[in-house]
C-alpha cells in the first residue's frame, strides 16, 4: 500500500510540475494590455500594446505615437518577437517614455503569465515589460451608483468648474444622469459584457466660463463603446480603438 501511495504522490507532483511550467500560447495575449512597468520601473501616462492574434497585428500607443507592426502567430508557445514593431512619427514635448518603451519592446523574445497579466522577456529571460489588462471585464450591474469623472481623454478634470463632473448609473432602468461641470445631463445606456452604448443624451442649456470640459465629456460619451476596470482599480470607458476616453472613480 505504501509503495502505491508513493507512486501516486510522485505522479501527482510530476503532473503539477508540468502544469505550472506550461508555456502561454500566443492566443492568450489577444486584446489590449496596459504597459505598467519597463525593466521594473513604473511607467506614467497611458501607454498600451494590443495583439490581434488572428491577423498577427500589433497596435497600441507608446506614450506619444501609435504602435503598429506584426508578429508570428505560428511561433512556438511562449515565444514572441517584436522586431517588426514601428510607430507613427509625431513629436511630443517629452519623448523619454516612448523611447524607453520602444527600446524595451525591441528586446522581447518570449512572454509568460504573470498574475493578472503577462511579462515580456528578453533573450536572457529577464522581464523588460509588464502588462496588465487594459479593460478588465466587470458585470454591468457594478456600474450602478455615483461616479466622479477624474480624467477625460487622459487629462485631469479641472478643479475650478461650476459643478463637480459626475455620472450616476441606474443599472435596473439603464439610465444615466449627472453633471458635466456646468449643466445637468441625462440619457440612457446599454451595457453587455464589455460593450456599452450611450444614447439620447441631453443637457440643460446654462452657459459657464469653462464649457470645454463639458463638451469633451459629451463627445466622449457619444464615442464610448467599451467599459471595464483599469489597472488602478477605477473604471474606464473606451472607444472602439481602445483609447481611454473617461476614467471614473467611485464616489
């Protein structure tokens, strides 16, 4: 009996070892991922990289320019080479983050699962980039309640507006209301999975000194197509191209 027990224990340990060492498949990285660290250092801003694992295409943003490129979808499990990565040519006041990200991504030779995200590794197996889900799925009912609008199109909402910009979701009635910083806004929405669509959005007609913030908010709501939890725990509303339009914080 003891011999059989030891044999079963040995098999179980061996199977566990095989399971834990299983390399990630390229299909596992489908979608958009926030670049949160480069060579162990936290990255500011909103850079991200996306993988279309059917077409073998790369998209995203490196802090200033849009990323583009391709990768081999038939590569062995766990391997990933980004040497065909390129970007648009816009110049920004500070290119440090972008240059750091592009240099790190050019070293990538493999990847592995790392918590909720993935680590991109160089030829020596050292993590050069750490990724977290850009838009982690949440149940539509979790939107219910009041939310402060903290960022619009990546910019912090000004603190000197007539009213605090906020949104209130009624998940049961699928209605949304709130304030854009000047006027009261009302409308309806539909949320299903990661998809969200706002419609019939109306607002009062009061004029304030700063109407730009409110205009940007209404434009963002009209373009919103996806929603979910972002890496800092807040909720993000995104367009079809995975651009972060609004960042909401629970009130």
